[in-house]
C-alpha cells in the first residue's frame, strides 16, 4: 500500500477562494492544496463553464468543490472538471446555509448517506482523479458517532477514500452559517476515532486551527489539516508549511512536472516582499484584460497581519484599489510604505 503523505489544505470559502485568491496563496506555498469555492453542478453544466472553472496553471495542486445531490448531474460536472485539469473533485456535504439546504445539498445530505454514496459512485465511474467528500461530524439531533460511521462506510464503499471532516456538528435550523462555524463545539476526538475505525481511509481535519502549534499537534493524529479563515486573514501562516510539514516525498510525481510558483526543489520560506513582487505581473495581466485592481488586492490585505506596518498596508490598498484607473502602482506604493 502506498504511504500516506501529510496534506495541508486551504478550505473552499464562498466569495473568498476565487482564482485570484488561490494564485496569491500559491505565491506563498508551493504544495498546500487549494480548493475552489463551492460551485453547483448545474451551474457548470448549464452556465458559463469557462468563467466558473478557469484558473492559472500555477494554482496546482487544485481541487474543484461541487455542490449538488443529483448523481447524473454531479457525474457530468465532475467529468468537465477533470477535463479542465483539476487534480481532485470534492463533494460538499457540510455547508449548513439555509439556501443550500433548501436546494437539497450541503450538510443536509448527511441525513441521506445512501444518496451521498450514489453521488460518489456516479462521479467515480467517470473520472480518474480522486473524488473526495467534505462533511461535518453531524447535523441537528443526528450527531451520534454511529451515524457518522454509517455515512463514512457507505460513501467509502462507493469509491471515496479521502474525507475532510469539519470537527463540528451543524444546526440546520436556528444558527446562521457564521454561527455554525463558531458555536457548535469542536470535537477533534471524533475525527481521531474515525482514523481508528477506518485506518485504510484518509482523514483531513478542519476547524479551529489557527497556529503552527495547532497544526503540528493535530498532524500527529490525522493525515492532514485544512485551514479556513485563519489562512485567509493571516495568509503568511502558509509560508512555512512546505518546510515544516510537507516532506520531499510529498512532492508526488504528478506535481513534479508542474510549473509551480518559484524554483522547484527549494523549501525556503518566501518573504512577504517577494510575495508582493511575484503578484505584480499577475495583477498587471489581470488589469490588461479589463479587470479591476480591487478584485485581486482584496485577498492580499492580510499579508502583513501582525507586522509593524500592517495597518498602513491595509489602509493604502483599501482606500485606493477600488478607485477608477487604479493600477499596480497602488500596490508598489503600499509595499514601499511597509518597507
């Protein structure tokens, strides 16, 4: 059996992890896994597919997260995603949004393990890349360990070998999506139990991880961790992940051929200044296509989080990037100010 390599990933976050955010994060870490925002299967099939799925090749390794509950539609969307070159197709079984639940996808699917298994089986039948699931540890009153194990067992038999577990239950009624991220208590012990019951599967733990001490502690018990808002608000947290947790054998042969940001083979952490310099050509290319500066720089506001001149960096970008005609000189001005 192939050895399990540790994984660090950045969570799919609606309105945040768009292609500009992902390119920025890739300038910080070479090997951290990146995920798209959740995209409904029907939007991919019937919508503006190119606009929804376009990305820069430097974003690899990159996963496409799908929403939906119709096996045929999910299979078609997964196949399209594979054709676009995504390295993984992930099914969202964890979003507690009322709008998502009303569409019968997201966390409400935890109550229908057979349907989730059918969806996974349909997707696995048409793609060769891994099909994975992101879920919670329970919903509403259905929060027993036995119910969670039933879901994992049925879905794994359908072809999913890799589960991302947000270590909180979700309340589909009574809590907003924001409250569902902070009010239900974290239960890392539940995820650790899953690794004992299903040692042949991979489990990535998500929820409440904000420091390298958190990451290092959890990685001794699971196959990987997924960082959410901590990685967005303090993106430089990712800068040392490659050297601290992702060993050389993590650089799977699939990615040795990728032209990722920076020179291959070096795990020395990039500086904040180098990250900004690496973003400038990308920003200028985006502007040349008619894009707006703020569409990129809104994701860069936290780069100097906790640094002496971090407020100056945020202020210059926030006050100027949205103005008509704003260009890369705004970013250069902000960088000069923090230097």
